[in-house]
C-alpha cells in the first residue's frame, strides 16, 4: 500500500483521484485504517485549520500509526500554495520516522504554478500579488518559499535544483516545468520524507511505472436523471464566481445567516434549512455557503463552518440529495463528518483537482470534492449533462 498524508480533505481526495487516473484503486480516510486493501490510501489529518501545536500533535499521531503499518512508501501532501503548517508538519514527520532530510515540491507546472529563484509564481505573477494575498486563513504575504515554509530548526535550501549533499535539510527546489518535476522525482529516494503537490505525486507514480491512463478521455459522470444536487461552497474567495454562475444558469443560491455563527443560533439555522429545503424540492439543485456578507473572526468562522455542515446534512435528509458538490477541504470534511461518513472508495477518475467519493452502503450516493482555488469541471457543474 502507498499512504498519502494530507492536511485537508480536498488535498487527500485530489491525490487519491490521481491514483485512480493511473489505474490504481484508492480510498480516502478521515482516520487511518490499515485494514484497507486498496493500492493507495489517502488520510486526511485535517490539520491545516488547527493551531500549529495541535497540528504537530495530530500529524505525529497519524505518522506513528502509519509507520507501524509499514506501507510501501509514504507521501506528505501539502497545499500547492503552501498554506497551512507545511514546514512544521514535515519536520514532525522526520522526527517520527527518524530521518533528517526531506524534499518538498509544491509547484504544479501543469497549472502554471512554478518556483523560480526561490519565489512562487502563478501564471508568472508572484504569489503575494494574486487573490491569495487576501486568503482569510493563510494570506500569502510573500512569494519567497523559504519564508512561507518556516521550520523551527530544520535548515531550508531553495533557489536551486540540486540539494546540498550532506546534513539535515528541507530542500525546496526551483521547479518550472514538468521535466523539472520528473528530475526531482528521480532523487526522491535520497530523502526520508517526500512531500509536495499532485504533479510531484504523479511523477513519483510514473517513476514506478504508473502513468495517467488516457488523459484526454472525458470524466465519467453518472446520468443525473431526477437527482437532487447541492453545491456547498466554503471558499470565500470562490463565492462571488459561483454565485455569478448560478445566476447565469438559473440556479438558486443561499447564504448562511450571520447569526448562526455570531450567536450560534439553532433557531436561525433551522429556519434557513426550512427555506432552502422547500426551494430545493422544486428546483432540484442549489448553492449554499457562508458567502461574503459577514466578516467572521477565526472562532466564528469555525462555528459558521460547523453550522453550514449541519444545515447541509439536514437539507440532504429532507430533500434526498444524491449528488453533493463540496468545495473547500475544511468544508467538505465538516459536511462529511456531520453525515458520520469516514471512509470513501474513489469512483471514476476525475479531472485534476477533483475527486468522486463513493458510499460503501449506497450505490446512488456520490460526493464530488475539490479545493476552493480550482474551478468546477464543466461536466460536474449543476444542471450540466
């Protein structure tokens, strides 16, 4: 078994889907279960949204469990824009495993995300000059990779394509092309911890003889028929775009009332659920989310996310939602947690960044999950057949 450790659900599902694209079986887990019989097991530590010290504790616990299971190899999935506690989590894995050298390749050249001279660029624009500069949880205040990774004691080397040969090291190479990604995959065996984003993971699979099967083949989406669809958007940055697409397509959209978080109002949530459910029975599809109408502090945002997850579950129970589109890793994890779902076989291979999660108990139920920073593939957008 290959094990992926990811700091949020959308990242775990993205790499599990990458395995499916290469013809491997895969499963997403909310807690590590070594009894899985799939080729690739992607574990969500849900540590990105935790405080740094709690994230370290969570990752150390999962890494110990995985070490006992002795998988074929382990990959540490990080956010491609280095959001979260990237350096701390890699350093923690080194301490658990017992090594002192790690390689980190977060760049995704296939999506225009590269590292040049130690600086992260998206479509040639420095990271801190993109909309991610205003990310509500992890604002990208600089494009310098060394400053974004931030370890406590592990030396970091950037702005080169070749690592120092000896001594403790976190190596974050310049990567500007798929050839560069492949080059770094060739030296992965020299490091105790191998970490990065989806392009690097696919390059490591290719090195082991597993390549994406027919990348031009369209993704397979089961016919919608009379399925009820609910799109749950937890991404503040993506909200306005999703609303615009709903307006263009005649799809209703609803923002969670602010007092659901600011006062934890159960009555307000129930009233909102009644309204959305009544509408959804007629329209068959809708968008719900936190919106941008309320500015939450960190504590309120966590409450709002949990309230949104509970509301989504209640709407689904009342209207028989069969097809879920969950946007944003923390939101997806909260919704699936509210539904008491913890293990998911991966279904049909999806386009990069998206994944189809199946239910072991209900063949008609599907969840589609992706990060907020990616757009929805056209075949998945509600109302498209």
